[in-house]
C-alpha cells in the first residue's frame, strides 16, 4: 500500500517504520527542517529501552515537495496543526485516498470534514507511544494498539490489514466516538498531570493521590459526556490508566504534552481538558478540575516559552 504519514514527528515516525518494515511504500511529510535533513542524510534512528538502536531509511519531505498519489494518509500532527496540514497536502489527496487520523483530542473529524468527503475519513485513536530525542531520532518503548472506524461506512479492510501486517494491533470499533472520548479521558489525566508534576507515566503512578486526581478529572468528563450523549466508562479508563503505568506498556514514556512543553510548543490542552471545560460551561456543568488544569497548562506554556527564548538570546550573544 502507498502510505504517507502526515506529521512525521515522534509517533508518526514510529508508525511509519512499522509500516515500512511490513513492506509498505511509506513516505513521511513534515515541516521540521533539521529533522528532515537528519533523516534524509543519516536515516531515522530508533532507540529502544535496552539502549539498542537501528536506522531506517524513509524519505521525508515537506508538503510542497511531495508528488504522487496515496492509498492512505495517516494524520499524526498535533491537533491544533491538523487543519493547516490538510490544507498543505490537499494536492496529494485524490477521491480514492483514505485518511486515518490518530491524533489525540476531540474535534479532529470535524476538521477533516472541511477538507475531504466523509467517505474518506477514518477516525482512530492509539495507545502507541514514542519520544522525540533529537532531530532524526526517536525513542520507543512498550507496545500499543489502534481503534478505528470509517465514519461513513467506507470499506477499510485494506487499511486494517496493512496496520495489522505492521503489528500495530488495529481493531475496528463499532463506536469510535466513545473510543475517542475514552482516549481523551486518559490523556486529560496523564498529559497535564505529568507536566504539572514533572513525572513520566510510571512516576505519576507512584503519587499517592494520583488516582484521586484522575477521578476528579474523569467524574467531570463523565457528566459532560452524559450531557453530550456519549457514554464515558470511568472504571474502564482507570483500568487502562493502571495498565499504562507499567513499563512494558507506557510507564517509561513522557506523554506528548510533556514533550511539547519541553520544546516550548503550544499543547493540545484546549482539545482535552479545555474542551471538556468548555462543553461543561455550555451545559451548565461545573468542571473546576478540568478548568484549573487547562489554565495551569497554559501558564506553564508561557513560562517555558519565555525561558526558552531567554536561553536562545544567551546562546546568540
Ligand atoms: N508521542 C506520543 O507518544 C503520542 C502521541 N499521540 C498523539 O499523536 C499526535 C502526534 O504526536 P507527536 O508525534 O508526539 O507530535 P510531534 O510534534 O512530535 O509530531 C508532529 C509533526 O508534525 C509536523 N507538522 C505539523 N503540521 C505540519 C504542517 N502543516 N506541515 C509540515 N509538518 C507539520 C510537526 O512539525 P513542527 O514541529 O515543525 O510543527 C511535527 O514534526 C498528537 O495528537 C499526540 O497527542 C498519541 C499517542 C502517543
Ligand atoms: C501515551 C499517552 C496515552 C500518554 O498519555 C498519549 O497518548 C500521549 O503521550 O499523548
């Protein structure tokens, strides 16, 4: 299958490598010049927990440089970047192209619907993880899975087969909206709390009150879900959280939001806790924990951006 990974960052690179190893024709689309240059000259370095590393040669280019047609585009930008990416890759999308979004957060399908027909959209969520170490290098840990569903009854058999050939553990969901909310519940706990507590996922699990905080956040999401007609199974989210704490799953991983903060980037908080707080306000449901977490993460984004700018100034002097 001819596959483009649009957003060849931490997770896109991991997914791309797995698909290429399974024999698919994969290219990466990205805009980060140093990352593209490193991969195209020296290969993508993938390191594992035991310190071993391997190099993979996958062509990576900017949206403008890509030509050709693709059977599948896997969208793995950060959620606020999705709209722009879809605009940039518009010339590469034919009526036959299927687009699978695996980015976290709520609202991705609505953004895709502005660019392509509903027949082309596959909504998904993933528990795979990856950390970007430096341009051209990712660190991968544990295993994961993907849940996906065509939003308008399109045949996605070939896509599911390709993902499973690559060992990505893909499963067709009969209610992907619920799966997306479920994953957003997991992210609304782990992503901001690991940033605010400066911990990886396993370290977060050692906080005595970690699961109480999780419950505070999830109870609000459950109430908002009830108002929106989406069932949120808090116990099932808590059970997934416990599994993720294990090193063989995602324990050694720093969530993508932690990585954004470190890089001085805008986070996805408005599409996670911020989204739930907004829905809460619209439906007169109190969401103090999600609202506070959102404000704290925005404050942290500001602090880290200023710190990074100061470091760069010092570096330039
Ligand atoms: N990392 C992880 O372990 C996990 C991540 N996720 C989710 O997957 C998604 C991707 O995460 P992650 O891989 O960590 O993110 P990254 O920021 O590492 O990767 C996204 C890449 O897309 C590039 N990009 C975005 N927009 C454009 C554009 N218009 N043109 C060209 N390049 C573009 C970015 O470049 P630039 O930096 O220049 O903007 C970046 O290199 C997120 O929604 C995240 O929440 C889900 C599960 C786990
Ligand atoms: C691995 C996980 C679930 C951590 O919250 C994730 O989705 C992320 O890093 O954004």
